[in-house]
């Protein structure tokens, strides 16, 4: 365990910890499959999907080893799809597999045997998936609840978060896949994720559900964290400091939401209004960061000799 903790600290970016050595780093860490999400026309259902989309993208949903390693649903189901490059020591067999009854992530479910299964594409045909997604069958919510609280040792999710995750998974569909199969994993994508999560937070605090809003803000901060780790070069100290200040403001908003203080809503609005400037500052320096494919490949080589 000590060795694992050390190696996690050494990796220039955490994603390198769960990418197969055989994978092309520019592909595996520089891009993601496009999302096949059909946002429902009904605004109430669309709002649920946005809650689930944000919850899917933060380790704050989970607990134990997964949360500490920075693993979230989207680590394995990239953009709601699959991840053929995933390889986590003690969890995976072949690349693209994971044992979700593994004792490394779970103190509840460890069955003591290696049982890695291919990570399914959650945006594949519903008929090919194991868990019936028909809302009437009430199979999907208990399955996801078990993943969060038992497999990944997470705290009890709020009812809105659990319903949101199920709504998000149901809204993934092969019919909604864009023509382009992959898109860059970059500042624009992560900032867009963060803003969507914060808009979900605004809706939830307006509806009086501050605990769900707190997780939505955590999701935005998780996405900012994925930018932060790629801006560690000394030359990028200024944009990184501004990014960290923006994340610290979100931490204050989380505390305000937790204490039901009325200033959380205007602060969220102010953060969103200021975010295009932060994004522009980061994007202007992106080519000097580990979002640059050549720099990323170099960092991966240093990390993974041979
Ligand atoms: C460590 C990688 C990993 C993480 C993290 C992960 N999953 Fe999965 N997921 C898998 C694997 C592997 C399976 C297939 C298990 C099987 O076949 O028995 C799976 C199966 C599923 C299924 C069922 C698919 C079907 O065939 O019907 C759903 C739904 C799902 N995951 C959603 C989630 C959600 C929501 C989260 C976050 C709470 C999550 N997963 C986190 C690897 C992961």
C-alpha cells in the first residue's frame, strides 16, 4: 500500500496510474470518446440528467481507495462509454477490464478472487446491457446504489443524485452518438463540464436541496483538478494560481451551501460569470501544459520507462 501511495504522488498526472503501458498516451489521455447523450425534452427530466452527469464525473461520490485515487464513474466509463486503455493494478486483468467486486476498492464486497470483466459501453444498445433500464423494473437504481455504497465505499447518495445517475445512464444511447467518434480532452471540455455541474448546483439550491448542490460543486472542482495537474510547470504559475483561487472560491460556496447561507446562490452566479475569463487565460497557455500531446507523451515516457 505504501508503494502505491508513493507512486501515485510521483505521477505527473493521475490518469497515468490507470492507463495500460501499451496505450498511446496522446490518445488515451489526450482525448475521450464523444458522449452519446440524448438530453430529454422534458425540462424536469433534463435537470435530473444534468445532476447525474455531474455526479458521474466526481470521486466525491465515492469513498475509500477509489476516492483517494481520484477514480470516478467516468474514469472507467469515459464520457459514458467504455475505456479500452484502463488498467489499474489489483483491479484489472487485461486492459479495458475491471473487477467491480474487488477488495481493493471495497471493504464490503471483496470476494477474494480475481474476477475482472470488460468495462461495458454504457452508450451501447440497451438490449446488450445486463441491467434492465426500464424504469418500471426498478433494477438500475439499486444496482447503482450498490456500486456507490458497497463496491466503492461511498457515502449514502442523496435521492436526487441516485435518481440523476439512473436518468443519465438511461439517456445514453447509440442513436445519440455524434459522427465524430473522439474529441480532445482539453480545457474547453473540462470547463464546460464544470459549468454544467455548477448550473445543476444552482438549480438544486433553488429547489432547496443543498446537499445535492454541494456534490455538484464538488464535481466542478474535480474537473478543475484535472486541469490543475496539467499546469504544474513553473512557467504556468500564474494561470495555475488563478485556477486554484477559483477552486478555493468554490470550496467557500460548498461551505455556504452546507450551512444554508443565502450568499451561495449569488456567489455561484458570480463564479459562472467570471469563468469565461479564467477559461481564456488557461486556454491561452494550453500548448505549454500537459494538454499538449507532445508534452504529454514525454511525461508518459518519463513515468513509464520501456
Ligand atoms: C473501476 C472501473 C469502473 C468504475 C469506476 C465504474 N464502473 Fe460501471 N462497470 C464496470 C465494469 C467492469 C462493469 C461490468 C460488470 C460485470 O459485467 O459484471 C460495469 C457495469 C456497470 C453498469 C451495468 C452495465 C450493464 O451491462 O447493464 C452500469 C449501469 C454502470 N457500470 C454504471 C456505473 C456508475 C454509475 C459508476 C459510478 C458510480 C460506475 N459504473 C463506476 C467498471 C466500472
